[in-house]
């Protein structure tokens, strides 16, 4: 028995719905969109969402998820990635979504841990070849800028002390010196302004009390535009790498700058590196400012715990393994 020819016609596969969240401050946004549309012209339904002062990457991510996007790409820096992650996790959606990064921000430190750059063609190859990394996520409970109890997720680095001053100085600077110059100037300025604060840290494997210049709770290795502050951090291993800088001077920082850039530990009696599963920090004096992924979010006391799920980011697994 022969069936009519129409029964053998192939059904076209639906296009993959992909959303690009673009930071509003990026230059030449129209040109960027044009390149993306050309690169993803076949096999994809391309959508764009742009952030504003009142409508950030978090809200854009929530909209993209509700619209049925299967892939969400953040075109921006670490702050935009942080907002995208929080938007996704706060929706409570159970269906799987893959995330990607076009590092077009000021610091772009999480992209370094993923092993990606701003080459759109390279990003597409990662997507086509399904090269993604399951990244650990941590959740912090803290006191926000309005003195209310709050919580927030992050995938890169949070720190207390000096970092809060640095990001404040970066946010108010002109950026005329470029990313590296802007961060370097902000760090030096912050060293001169910041007074070390007494804190107490407790965790599953460490108790520490002392005056702190900076205390980093790292999932990724880098912050401050390529400063490898936590050389042994790994974005997939479900552990926080703590880097504690106690009574460290500006001279100590300057003379070890090259080691930090190269990802080497600094041998110093006031610098401690260790890995924990969770931690709690309280201030013994005034509350310490908290920097999370390049943004001042609030103050101690704080608590950090591993989140219930990981997030899949397109990236180069070899880069993580080498780290």
C-alpha cells in the first residue's frame, strides 16, 4: 500500500528562541544588534531587551523567561550578569535555560573565568557545539542600603571592606582612563580613604577575628578588571574561596600587583587563603560595606550559603580546568 506523497514531507524544526539583554550605556547598540541579527539569522528567533535606569537586566531576564526564551545572553559587565542570574532564580521556573555572556562592561571578570571574550562568532560556536559550564551559585543574606534584611544570588565575587569604596569611586569616575586605569585609580584612592574594620568570621572550617582591609568570598577568580584575588577559586566546585587581607598597606598592594595579575598567591602574614562551604560575618565596629560583582549592595552582618541549583553558562571548559 502506498501513502500519498504529502505524508513524507519533513516538518521544519522550530527556531531556538534567544534573547540578548543589552546594557543601555553601551556604545553603538544599533551596530551590535545588526551584527547579532546577521550572525543568528538562521535557526534562531532573535529578541533584544535593553536596560534602563529603572528597568535593569533582572527585569529583562524575567520577561525573556516568561516569553519562552531558551537561551539568554547578557551583553554587559559583571553587574548585568548578576542581575540576570537573580532574575532567573527569583522566577522559580523549572525549565532549563542556557545563559551566555558578551563581556562588554567595565570589569568583565566573570567572563575571564568562563574563558569567553566579546567575539560574537566565538559565542555562536559555543552555542552550536553546546559547550556550556554548570556554574555554582551562592546566596547572600545581608542588610541592604535601606537597613532592611535582603538576599541576593551571585556567581562571581562578593567582598566586604575596601571593595565597597572601590566600586563607589568607579561608579562616579569619568572612565576616561579606560577600564584598567579607572580601577587602578579607584583602588589607590580607596586605600587612602578606607579604615580597616574589626570583623568576626565563622564557617564550617574556619573561625577568624581581626581588622580587615578586604575579605573576598569568591566563586570566580577575578574582580576589579582582571585582579586574580582568589587563585584557587573554581566556578564549578561548590566552594567559596576566601581571601582575607588584614593589616595590609598600600605599599604591599603596589609591590605585589604583578603577582595578583598573574594569579599568584601573595606570601604575607596578614593575607589568608582558604576554601569553605559557607560563612557568616559580623562587624565588631561599624557595619562593613558589601561589594557584589562590582556593585555596592549593603552592609554586614551577612551570611553566604550555596544555592540549590547551578546555572549553565556557555564557556570553555578547558579554561575552568586550567584554573
